[in-house]
C-alpha cells in the first residue's frame, strides 16, 4: 500500500514570496489533514478535510494560508505572502475516517525555510 | 495551545534498558495516542488507548492511562538503538465533532549502543 505522498520535500524562499505544497493521501482515505511542525515542537493542526469539505480550520492563519482539496483526493496548501515564522515542516496526513479511533498516516513532510 | 505535555523532554539510556515517558493533559479525552518520529520513517502511529481502558500492550510497548490524574505513560522495554526518536502523545478530546488530534512537544529518546 502506497503511503501519503508530499512534494516538494524541501523549499527555500524569501519572505513575502508565495509557496505551495502538494499532498496525495492514501487511496480510500476520506479525511486529510495539514499540520505545521516548528522545530522542537509537536505538530499543530492547520486544517482538516472530510472528502472535499473543510471540517476544522480554526488554527489556519487565513490572511496568508489557504488550502483546497478538489475532488476529495489531492490537496494543496499555499502560503502567500510567507513570513520568517512560517519556517517549519508541513506534514500531510490522512485517515480512513474522521473518527478518532482510526490512526492517522503521515507523509514525509515538506521542510520550508523562509529567509 | 497544546493539550499534552510530555516528560521528560529528553531521555538517554543504554541499549537493553527500559524507557518510560509520561504525558499529562488538561481536559477530558476520547482517546490518547502515541506517535514516534525519526528522520528515517517520519511520524508513525504506535498505539491508541481509549478513555475506558487502563493499559494496552503492543510488542515491546506498554501504555497506561489514568483519567483521574489526566496522565499516560509509555514504556519501551529492552530498548534498541533503532528506538532512538522523538515520542509524542496526542489526545482526541471528548465530545469533539471532528476528533482533532492535539500533540504535545515530545520526548527525545536516545538509545546508546
């Protein structure tokens, strides 16, 4: 079974530039999550999709971050414009259902450096 | 804000020893999960314990949950160098509609050969 795919793996941009990350979840997983993990901390949920609808985006900085999941499969997360404090690893995860009893499967992440 | 807080922040042991990590949380939970993160395999789910369970085992892992103290512990027995990683507890709050996972800051475990 293929895992969660993410690209790119690394990205370096200057502040005020824009960047986009892509995620392909495990086939058949209805729920998709984007997390931000700052060095030395645990992952923080940015947004959760159930199929192509948003379930929770309460911690997404909506003035600069946006995400979409067209057709309920792949997803993209965009930052525009980036700030220095956005430097982090962005993790995508998926699960079979939004029910908490089901584990989340994580992709390798995209390490973003904003200079 | 992060719901779970792991203790200790860092732990260094010799191969073959047991490692114990603790997690405390603040509000009532539906379940608590432990994840491992290392550079080779990323973030991987280890074990889930529900709020009505007190103890679970999986291979060399033993997890306990004390809801009265709002705490959990993860025990890794007979540690190996390959167990070197960061370990995170993550909670799913009781009554939530979306079963959001909230992670702690993690415990960095180093197993010396």
